[in-house]
C-alpha cells in the first residue's frame, strides 16, 4: 500500500486501483509475483500478493544477493532469461511499462527463481500533479519512490533518459534500459554504471541536485567497459536513444 499522504488525493487512489488491476489481471506466471486482489480496508487501499519467503540466509531479492552472494555468470544469465520471459508475458497481457525495474523489485524465491514485482505502481505517483517535487520513500512495505520532479518519477539510478522528462511516455524500451543497469550490476557484484553522490540530507534541494546529476549521467555518460561476455548486450540495452536499444524483451 502507499504511504497515507499519497492516498489522500482522489486521482492517485483511482490510478492505484487501475494500475494494480492490470497486475491482478495477469494470470499465474512462474516469473511474476502473483496478485490476489486489490481491496480497501478502513479507508486504505491494499494490494494483496504472493509472499516470497527469504531463504535460510534471509535473502529474497536480487539486492540481497548482490550484497551477500553475488551471482556468477551462469546464474546471472539464468535470472536474466527468466526476467525477460516474465516481462514478455506481462507486455502481452496489457502492461504498458513497469517504470521501476531495479534489484529490489526482482524477488528471488527459495529455489532461486526470479519473481518480478511492483508492476506499474511508479506510474501512479508520476501522473499525480499534487506530488510534483516531493521526495518519496519506501517504508515498512508501503510503496513510495525515490524522487519526483514535474511529470516524472522513479529511481534515478535506474531510469532511462526519457523517463526523467515524462514517465507517462515510457514504453517497453524504457524498461529494457533499466534492466540493462541491472545486468551491469549482476556482472559487477552490484556496481552501477552511472553514480552521482547521494543526497546529503532529505531536503528538496539535495533531492533535486541528485536528480539533475543522474539525469546528466543517464543522458550523456558512456557505459564503463566490462570484461564480460554480456557487455555487448548491456551496451545495447543502455543506448541513450530508445530506437537503438533492443525493442522488446522477446528480442533481448
């Protein structure tokens, strides 16, 4: 569910229902976290979804694995292929764009199977004018997002250049860019290709500085070369112009 202050806006509530319903309409798929229902309890909207239990080491997201047990090439390829199959299916069922692909939204089950989560929820806040310029967060399982500015929202470390301008115009190629950053992380034990200095505090000024720094990097910086057989794939995913990337997850 969203933090309280972001569900007071009627438009945001309706968008929450609509985006979550697209996710709910996805039938059971081995590489997607299943959503059972979208409901309102005591005035709060919830998405009830499949629980991905952590393993014996407490790991259940790609973030955890990158931090504690970085995958080797074979495991990285297995997870990448599972992710692409999941996204290909989601797009075939009406998903327009995920908009927040990053390691923490890629769950890993007990048997080391990818489970993609949080479909479309980044777009909810991006479409709400009342949220402009607000720094958002994730707290106790409630959904928020790193930063918002104008018509855009998302996690700047994993956003394609076009998402900084208008998140509503993002498409499958935008998600492919974000996944290119995830692929880079899997090839480097968690390092990102583009990194600005983190905000020093929670002020709007620091959030905007970080946002603008990441926009410049995502728009202009070259991808640091890797000694990895998947580097050419990463490079194509991270092309600045959408037309030069893989056009679909099926192609990827």
